[in-house]
C-alpha cells in the first residue's frame, strides 16, 4: 500500500480487494471454526442449523430445558467461536432475526415466516427517467426486484405490499403509471411462473441459458440514445457477419485449430459514459508544500 511517499507491506492476513480473498476467508473459517466449534455444538444437540455467507451467519439454537445449562452452553459457544482469531458479533437468540436482506421469524405454530428486509434509512435512488441508460436497464430493474420479492416473501400479502411500495418509489422518482405498469405486469407474471418451477427445472433453465450464452459474441459499447439501436446492430451482425449473402455462415467456418467457429449470435452489452463524478472527482492528490509522509511518520515514531 502506498500513502504519499510511504510504502507499507502487509505481513498478515489477505490483502483487501483481491478476488480470492472471500473464498480463502471462507475456507479458513470452514477449516477452523466450523470444523471444530460448530460441529461440536451440532453433535451435542444445541446448534440444530447453521449457515454462513462470508462473514454473516445465521443458525437455529435449540434451547436446553434447564436455563442455567442453556446459558452456559450458549456462552461457551460464543467464547469458542471467538477463540480462532476471527471475532464475531453475536445477536442474542430470538424468534425473529434479520439475515442479509431477509427477516426470518418462527411462528407459534412451528412454521417459519420470511419477509423482505429493507433498511429504515434506504433512499431507493433508482435511475431517473431522463437518465441516459439503455431501455433494458429499467426493465431489468423491475424484473429483478419483483423476482426478489417473490423469492424472499413467504406470504402473498407481503409480496403485494412490497410490490406496491416498489411502484410508489418508482413513481416518486418520476416514472408515470404507463411507464411502470406494462413492465411490472410482465415481471409479476414471470416471477409467478418461475416460482412454480421445481429446483431441477430451475437448474435446467440456468444451464440452458449458460450454454446459449457460450455461443454468443458479446459486443461492449457505451450507450447513447442517438446511436443505432441494439436491434439494428443485431440485424447488421446477422446480415454481414453471421450469415452474409452468398457466403458460408460463420458457424460453418473453421477456426485456427480446425474446429468450427462456435458463434451463432451476438449480445449487445451497454455501459455508461463517464459521469460528472468521474470527470470532476479528484483521483490523484497534488503534492503540497511541507514535509512528506515518511518524515512526519518518523518524527512521530521518535517522539
């Protein structure tokens, strides 16, 4: 890490920002805490269920009939979890918890109720209507949020309440009823159909989409509303690259290794132009007059 003219070398732990940092951290936790402490308390019958997403975990703690023994085992579990180097912040056992973006509650009948959790201070700053984004961004926003609501909510009234709130927030951002409703109705229909699929059918659909994308060429472009539309680019690709008139189709040609060119379509991937923040935000601080960082650090060390 560089700060001014001072260089610091990290000698312990994983450097932040590296791609393998989360999976390596998960492996360390799995081989230390989960292989010992978690398994121990599962075997003694207290920890009935435990799941973790990187550094967020949730579990089901079976209460011992004797409250003194129960508290002793709970404190022992917390102490042992924090004895491996990684310190956890525990929430005391409750019939309702917030885990990630979901509220999980145990009902008196023994069933479990789940609901979408939204932070009280969330601003819901969705892209405004006049923002220069491709039309697919707004459609993806609605489809993704509606499917998320259907997935995380176990009761239909909660689903309806969150979709109405979502509609109101889009409306307050400047979208009209006619901007929202056609896409919202399509999203609800899609989510309803998707939730009726079995796990095997969902996996099969995911694999099918992955296989189809593997044969597509991805064209990355900055989006501008006055540029040719995505459908125009698609047609140009089909007419002049994929299946040109009087020429062999692209997918029937051989590549450099003698295999067929496995491309039968193109997907246009838009990204935004630099915004005002990218242009005006300071990326490199100018050198100021005075002593440098290293000399000031040495002075403090000597003191």
